[in-house]
C-alpha cells in the first residue's frame, strides 16, 4: 500500500506527523509508517464498544511513534455514554476531547463533534451549540483535529451532499492552524490547501468500509 506524503514549507521541517482516521476496527490491515506523532481523527471502533477500545489500545501500544493523539468520532458511543470507563482504557495515547496539548512546541487541539449525522455519537445541531464548541479552539492552535470536516472541504458524500460545518470553517479561517486533520466522510479522503492551512481528510476506509486508503504523512 502506498503512503501519501506532504511537506509544510512554512516552518522548519522537524516533526513527522502520521495521520489516520476512520479505521473502524480494521487498524491491523493498515500500513502505518513510523513518525514522531501519530494522529487518529476518530472512528477507531466499529460500533463504540469498550472491548473495541481495549483492542485498539493494545494496537497503539505496539506502534513506535513517540507521541500518539486520538479523538473520538461518531462511532465512539462509549466515549459519550461512559466517558470515564472509555478514557481509562485508552492508556497508550493522549485523548483529546475539546482539549489541547503541546508537544515539542507544537499545539494540538482535538474535538469529536459534528453536525447531526443520523443517530450517532457526538452529534450537535447546527447553530449555537456547535458554534460554541468551535469557539473554544484556541487561536494559538498549530494542529487542529476534528472528526468532521469544515464546510466545502473534503465533505461531499456519495449522494453529492456537502455535510461539513460552516461554523467550523469560519473558526479555522480565524485561527489559521497549519494543519487541520479530520475524517468522517470516507468519500472525501484526500488533501486540500488554503493560503494558511493544509486540510487532510485521512479516512482509511472507503464508502464500502474497506481499509484501502493510505495513511498521510505531514512534515511540520
């Protein structure tokens, strides 16, 4: 399986970030290259069972990356319903839920929310409640990790609908993170650029839930 590689020329090339998302319990079938930081942008379980989290945690423990950052996605019901139990099982990564962490001078912020999507986890209606989540993203964020995409960026479903969040797009335009990593919309896999931000939809599974897309490397 090939590996997609990106480079950020705006900063000193010093940190190799490996980005994956939407593995849905099939992470053993994914080629994950070595790097400094591994990011998983959510949907690492099939249907959000605690047993799936435990298996995923063991998998993370075998990977060589110095730092591993994970957020939940809409499949991670247990992180919404039984958050203390779920977080206690994820010992081999830094879990971010509307939180930030600074690693080697780089600020990472992670959030699992998305506009209401069927009856899955971490759904919020478009408008004030969702905007409030994005308003909490610190302006000094270098790497933003969300599960869902911003509006108009790698967010088109197989049915042709653009389902990203406009309020998230507006916050990204203000914060200007160097990297915005997400997943959720499998059909949107790939990389987009604005003047200030590289957008990465790192969904490993395709529309048929086959783990065919490669991890994406970003050098910061």
